[in-house]
C-alpha cells in the first residue's frame, strides 16, 4: 500500500474510532506529539497547539452536546503530507451548545477538513464547517425569551 | 508538467480571472460543457447543472454584493480528477445580500472547495463556506427595524 493510500485508511479509522465512537483510549495511536488546530472558525481550540491530553479534552467537550454524532466521509483526497476529507454529519442535540439548551433535535451539517500528517501520525487540521446551518436548525421555531 | 500540476495551475488562473476579476469572457476557456454544483449549502445554485451561460449568470449575481471580492488561495491538493482549494476571502459589501442592504463593510470569510475536472476543463464543485461569519459581520451592531 502506498503511503498516500495508507494515510487515507488511517484517517478513516481515526474518524470512526475517535470522532464517531468517542474513544479517548484510541487517541494516542493516531496523534503526533503536537496537534495544531491551524484554522477552525468558531472552534474554541482554533489556532491552538494540543498535546494528547488537550486533544482528549477537546474531543470530550466537542462531543458532549451530540453524544451519538456521526461523520460520514464523502470523499478523501491525498496530496503531499495531507489528506482532505469532505463529510456529512448528523447528531442528536442532547446538551447545551452555544446558549441553546438541549432540543432533542436531529441536526445535520457538512464540512471539509484538511488533515496533516507527520509520517503516519496526524499532526493537525484546517477546517471549515457549515456552522450557519446548525444555528438555523437549533433556532427554528424558537420561542423568544 | 504532470496533469495534476497542470490542473492546479489552471485552477489558480480560474480563481483569478473568473472569481477575482469577474471576467465573464474568461469563463468559456475554463468550463466543461456542464458544470455541476454538487454541494454548496446556502448557494442558490446548490444541486444544479449549469451550462456556460448559467454559470456566467451565477458569477454575475454572486459577485454583485462584493464587486472587489478576492479569493486568496491558501493551499491546493490534487488527487484523481479533483483539486481541492482552501481559501481566505475578502470583499466590500456594496449591494444587498440576503436582506442586508449595503453596509460598506470589509467582510472576511474562509472556505474549502473541491473542484472536479474533465481532462483540463472544470466540471463542478463541492464547497463549504463559513457563512455564519459573514452574517455575524453583516449584523454586528445592526439597529433593529
């Protein structure tokens, strides 16, 4: 298997084990010593360098409002030391997010993420998420006050 | 030059000539017979197939609120028949957009776009734009009513 193909397979497993299943114990196997959130507008960790413990905290906090969240990868594109994933996402809104108390709603969104590798370890990302669609779904039919 | 490298160069020129300079006369040189907007949440052409004339109409309408708009490509990733661009964008808000009359504000946003090629012609895209940041900038300090 080419390194390019291997990185795509690693990224598929990372998305499944870490982001879909929320397995904190799986993080160490995938991450480089430092993980840099290069660009991620609206993410509290935008611009930050994370070690494994800080990454696990981000995973815990990010998944809390949507414990059943699932990323469904649409396509993967590998070039140089990067793999780009386009994805659809669904999650049930079970805890407070950005001032919205749990609504119980099934939320959908989509995004694109560039994952950077050092060898076969993931060392950061550059990401755009369609945040507006999430806020529109959370605030639909919201009662003022 | 490899086809992969050539597609990256074509995409750079397409972004400059078509989207930055708004040259309707440049469109034909870049586009395949059909251009498919595979995914572009919030874009009026989301899901549509466009011929060159329909693409030019989209270009005209999309650029109207921000006539001086500029995409600054961050990185390009080529794989298979696709080139992925990550980009920053700036534009001065000079005409109505989504119910917001011209504010004269310099707006910034970022996004990621997968461009699909047929040979050396561009035949569609899959895109995520950080729309929320645009609405936040347009509505900041907005007076109700």
